[in-house]
C-alpha cells in the first residue's frame, strides 16, 4: 500500500519504503488527516489521480522535489524584493501551463534538477544567509508532500517570511494545510471567463476555484503587515496580468475583488508586462502586447472601485525583466 503520510520521521524505528525514504528528514511523525497525497495525486484541483512514482500528471512533476533555480531575485513587487532580493525558489512543472507563460522552460518543458528534502531545507537557509527578505516558493503545490517536511525542518531557524507564489488554482484544503508554514500568499487571479481559462490553460472552472482559494488566503493572513523597511511580513498580494483583447475580463475581476474581499485586506498587483512567448503565437488575438489603452482602462476601473492598495506597472515593463535565467543557480 502506498503511504498516505506527508510528515515522516523514522525515530520510531519504522522501516521506510521507497517513497517514505524520499520523504525522510522531517521532524515529526504525523498522520495525514487531510487526504492529500501524491499516490494517487490529488494535490491540486486537477485531481489527475496518477501514481506519481510511475507517471506524471498534467503538471509533469515527478515524485521528488525538482527545482530550476534558488537565488536572490529582484523582479518581484518592491515590498518583496526590497534591496536585498527575494529568495526565490523556482519549482519545475505547473498545474496550469498557460500557453503564454514567460517561464515555459520550467513550467511546461520541465527543466530542472531533482533534489532531496534535506537539500531543499539547506537552500532555504542559504538564501536567508545571503540576505533574502523572504523565501519565495514559485509554483510549489505539486511538491507539497516533500516541501512541507523541508519547511518543518527549517522552521526553528528561518526568521524571514515564506511566500507562496502560485497560479491561484488551488484547493482550499491545501490552503488550510499551509497555514503553519506560509506568511504571505502571492496568487495570480488570471481569468474570469471560463472560455479563456480553457483556451489558454486547458482549465475548466479556473475562476470559481481560484476565487474560493484566494478568499481562504485573505481570511487566513489578515491585512498586509510591513516591517519598518516597508518589506511585507504577512498578507496577500493578488496578481492580475492584463491580456491582449481581454480587458473586459480584467474589469470583471476588478469588480469581483471589490465586491468580495475586504477593503484593505490585500494588495493588488496589476501587471502590464504581457509579452507574446512560447505558444501564444497559436492564438492570433494574444500574439501581441497589451496596448496602453487596454491596460489603463483596467487601471482606471481599479481606481474607480477604490482598489488603490498595491502596484501598477510601467507600460515599458517587459516580461524579460522579470524572468531570471533558469540555469540551476543555487540548487
Ligand atoms: S499536482 Fe500535478 S499530478 Fe497532482 S493533481 Fe495537480 S496536476 Fe495532477
């Protein structure tokens, strides 16, 4: 029988099988009462049900942590990057794999290197020693069965916030499991319209799922808290990337945020950096940049609604400014 445990220690002298050995190194033995497991995998709303030790699901992830980079990164929102940088750990694979992803080499093409739970813990501490303002986990959801034991292991020595940087397409049960480990959520809220989420990410029901997950994140974290240097210590930043030809979809998202989340309870990061890349050329309507008129019509609506707590981007911003080389640095 496959293990249904996600925090494993062999202090009790238990004989670990192949899968448990991969999870070894955590502090405590704790039964998984959540029902979340990679054997078969149900960690995200896709619920592929595959045995990850044998085959990959939609995300393409193996049953061991696979990273593309773990280094200081200066391309996040100013309250995350600060002057010291965000200690950003890029995981290989993704549960959305958008056709326009600027990180497609890792999200869709699976570039990366497999590492142990122990090495993952070391990387967090190395980034802290290098002066990172936070540990920024980029699309970690498919690996939580192994990431959580790593975070458990470093918790007593980690004195900077941990950021959960994700697609927004998450299960509420996962957000609940993350509560002891995560200080800041950085979800995307990509699409309102189901046709768009299917067309560009092969995902039905994205908005309904992401909306509930984001509400859970905001409720868990409470309003944003900053330190004296203006670096975020706790809270939620909701990112929305305006897509070409989809400004009405963006405006619907602004209205939903205004109607459904507490005023001052989150930060909004409204992004203009869309640049055609990867498979966006397959879709004529998004094979161009967003115009100033499109972007500013969304900004105007956000301002009209009072969503002024957060960030907008300079229209000259290009995706390449925010994408580091995926060369295995820090792994
Ligand atoms: S984490 Fe990956 S394999 Fe698991 S359910 Fe999600 S997409 Fe499928």
